[in-house]
């Protein structure tokens, strides 16, 4: 798992930015990079490569302990309000 995160971090200074899995925008700062569990550990998810994706720290914090599916629904509901 550490190798996966290190791989994402190495790409940033070279201008090959990983995309935030939650918002789809590039992560351009190493300090803004976090790993997100698509299914949170608190909800039965595991720390395995298929459950870990790159995310902005703010997106990851906003998602909290929602599953990815719940996050998508949450985003859709909030877009309709504005």
C-alpha cells in the first residue's frame, strides 16, 4: 500500500498529477494528497489496493465515513439544490 501512495507522490513534481477519485480534479500538491478507502474501514472496508484511491484531503474529509456509492448520491442531491 505504501508503494501505491509513493507512486502517486512521485508523479506530482513531474507534472503528471493523479486525479482525485472523488471530484475528478488533478491533485497538484503533495501536501493535498490523501488515500481514500472507497468502503471505509469503519464500515467493513479493508486496506487493499482495490479499495484505496487518491483524493484531495478536503474531498476525503467531506466524504467522511460514507461509502463511495453514498458519496455519489450525496453529491447528486447537493448539485440539484444549486
